[in-house]
């Protein structure tokens, strides 16, 4: 093995971590992810830093909570001066490349990546900014609605399929380039797909895999809006529930499309891992599989994300690394932990990262060491004030200045149906976890910072859409004059250098 390992990060979007209790659940048709799980450390209780795309991804890349990155929602700028794992690795001599989605908002569309192979699937400007001054008002042109559920079904091409087909193509092409060994640096390639994110539309070959599947029914059926907690009511209202009549057939079809798209991703991941193997790089490469956040998938009537319940906030995380013994780890961990973990695996002194991350190195956790309580934050659409959460052992607490507290015992109540916050038998647990949370967060200051950020962005966005519009969306560079054969190249040298393996 070379001195420092290569790193392949495979990120998916909106993958529910409860479907990956120990690698993929047995009912999922995922032969390639099954094989990866068999050789990986599988962190069964991994939580996102925030259950929404842009905040989750900025936190994943930086190892910092949204309250530090200031990426509170899907239209908040990820500032260029925040170090990411791409910066840390590149500074240490790694070649860093991104193929796919990372939902960067702002003019910096690289954030430490030396090369970006595709554009993003979502806009990079401030247009999706929520507004805490108008609580309960839907911003209809971009808010989620339940049309993703009623419109679930089969298609052979869609906006998202077109994107992920392109992501996989560029990722495999990049791996072929890396296999030629024209650059002797270790590399980090991040491949980030947009599936299985809704809409729940899938190709027939994958859809048919789940005909009659027993998992098409949620474990907890929908119940009356009034019986939900305050944040869940806000989520349902933000999804325009009053204007949709969600029938059992809609639920089954949406879940079938979602499962089908996990199998679609598995095929793409298999293509990538196959090129890694045929390029003779597999033994020298760490493989990380992770999602940004989950999807409630109709459990208790909720869909998509924006919630601290496990379907939304819990994600799969599997790491296959030299010297790591495959197996399941039940200690709750965070996507914040990936950045310091990669740094240590790459030989970077973790003490130099301590000030830059809210995460911890997962290597000791994989061997049985404890981890401090796992923090989660949310301050975007469907909220009226920042919400915070801690997962500590078997307990999860959810707090917001606008709402009563929620406390769950996930060992006794994995579906999170019994709020223990008012149970005298759990008063000590409530007090202890509340004290831990208040030591970490000043919710008043958090709320003020979010409101100020939103107000600034509303002014800037409206200004920038007047007159000439210059988009921040990433434009991939295509240097056609440097591809294939050109007359400033030596044909013999070209043919030999572009062949791998050589001499066989």
C-alpha cells in the first residue's frame, strides 16, 4: 500500500438511516452496497448535523454545526474562509475532486476542491431564503409540497436521473484518469448523487424489484394534525397538506419509488467501485458511504426531512479503511465526525484541526470508545425559531424556545411516539439533557443570528435580480483542446500514457 491512502467518498441525498440498521436492510436490492457493508465499519446510529441539504452538506464538509458555518438553510452562503475536509486534504498534498451535488450557495463553488466535474442540481443564489418575519406563510414557488407523493411512479428519464447519470459518468471517467497514475499525489474523489431524494420517480427495472414488498406500508400510519408536536405540524403545513388527499396507494407508490431509487444508486455505485477495482486502486483506497439527511417516508404522516425524528435526522454511514475491522457500531455518532476522521486517516495531525471542527475521530469509537452527546440543529423552512437536538445514549431531546420540549427513549420507543418530557420518572434525564443543551447553545442569540442573515439575504437577492443577472451556478470547464489527440502532442507518448494497465 502507498504511504497515504486514497479516499473515495460516496454521498447520497435523503437516505433514511433506519433502512441501514447494519448496512442495507435485507429487503433492499443492493448487492454492491451489501458487499461494501461486509468490509466496512457500519455506524448504525449516525445523525446529520442538520436535516436539510445545504446545512447538512456544509457541516459534513467542515465538521462544524450550522450555528458556526452560518449555513442555516438552503439559501445561506457557505463562506470561503471556512476550512473543509477538501482544504485540509489538499493542504496536506491530496488531489481533491468533486463530481455531483454539494449545494454550495454563494460565488465560491469549490470550497477546497481542486476540480469540479459537474454543475450542481440546485441553485447557488439566495432565492430560497426563508422568512421568520412571516411565520406559517408558504413560499409556494420553491417550498416542498406533497405532489412528490401523489406524483410517484415510473419514468425512464427525469431531471434527477439525468443528473445522477452524469455524476456517475464523470466519476468513473475520473477514476480511469487516476488509474493511469499521471499524478503521483494521493487523491480524494467525492461522488455526490441527488437520489433517492424525491420526487419518487424510478426506472421500471428498479421499480419492479419492489412489487408487493412488505415494507411499502409505514410502521406508524398518519394521524390527525392536532396530535402532532408543534414542529411536525409546521412541517405538514409547509408541505401544503391541506391541499392534498394522500391515499394509501400514494404512500405505497412513493415508498416503492424511493426503494427503487436506492437500487438505482446501488447500480451506479457498483460501476464506480468496479472501475476502482479494475484500475488496481481498491487496496489503497478508503471508501466512505454516507447521506446528507434522511426522509420520513410517510411515517406518522410526515415526508421528506426538516425533522429531528430518526427517519429524517438519522443517516447511513459506512467506512471501509485499512486497519479498520469490519463490524457494527451502535454508539451514536455524527456526520460532523467524518472530517476529523479523514484527516487522521490521511496522516494529518488532528490537534491542528481541533479548533476547526465540532466532530471527533471515529477510529476510537469504532473500537468501543464513548462519544459525547451528538448535536443536531435546524433553522430553516417550516421552523419559526431555531431547533436543537441532542442524542445521548438511549435518549434524544429536542428543544426550541417556541415549543414544549420533547424527550424520547429510543431503546424502549424506537418509533418516538411517547414524549417523556412531562413524565416525573424522567425528570432527572430531562433536566440533565436540557442543561447539556443550554451549555452548548444560546437559543436567543442563535435566533437573532438567523433572522439577521435572512434579512440581509432578502435585500441582496432582490437587488441582484434587478438589471443584469450574473449566476453563481458552477460552470464545468471542458478543455477540449487537451483531450484525445491534438497536434501539440506526441502520438506515441499519448497512447502509452493514456493506457492502463501497461504492457499487458
